[in-house]
C-alpha cells in the first residue's frame, strides 16, 4: 500500500498496517505502522538530504538496531537512539574502511573504541569523549590492525605509541618499540 501524505488522513486508528508513506518534502517511509505511527523491526526511511535508515522504528523514530547510510556513502551499523548512533556500533567510509568501532553516545564517538586518525595512518585504541580521543590511549599503525572490530590486547602489537589526549589534542607521546605488560607493584 502506498499513501501520499497530501491525501493521508492521519487519524488511522487500527492495530497494524504495512506499507509505504511518501511525504511532500521527499521523505519516504516503508514498513509497519502501529496506530498510524511508524513502528516496526524491518523498516526503512529515506530522508530529504539523501541519507537513509534501515532497521527498527519505535513510536515514529529510528530506535534499536539499524544501518544509517549517509549521503557521502559512509555508513553506521549498530544501535541507534532517536535516530543517532548510540551504544555499540561501527562507522565505515564509502569504501568500507572502518573509521571507528566501539561506543557512541548521541551520535558521537564516546566511550571505549578504536578509531582511525584523519591521516588514516594510525588507529587510536582507548577512550573517546564527545567524538575525540581522551585520556591515555594506544596509537597503532594501521598496518598492524587486521580486524579492529575484535578486542586487541596491548601485547598484540610490535610497536606503538602511548599517547595522552585531551579534547582530541595530543598532549604527550611515548614511543614504545615493544610492549611488555606491567605486572603490578609490590608494596614493601
């Protein structure tokens, strides 16, 4: 069923419908409607800017698991909250290169994660806050990361930098040729 918003009466009071809704502004929703509201597991929406979402809708907004395809070809796969990346997911560029995998909050990299630096030569493994590396993290050459979606251990790398970050700015850097785990301190 296809409904054009110019002709749609939004007072549909039924239990469940499935179909396509085309808005005058160019948006298109396809999926289930519960009491006239977008609500379904396998639904999709194309937005005015050319981006799209495929996944779960709850009470009219993308919520739960899904995939956001951005206009530039990049994509986010994972959990969304109010249509934004939230909790765990991964961000890929238009060629499928993983730009970041880990935790998100309200659309930004926030929490533990692994992210590719802008020069695409190194990944930062550690904490992120409001989209930027934060605290002490490892900076590892991209050639040493085979699958940044799996948890890497400190001793998996032959060489890396230990970097301290503040609001996305590198403030201190240690060059480490080989990593040796710190066993702990003995108290005397």
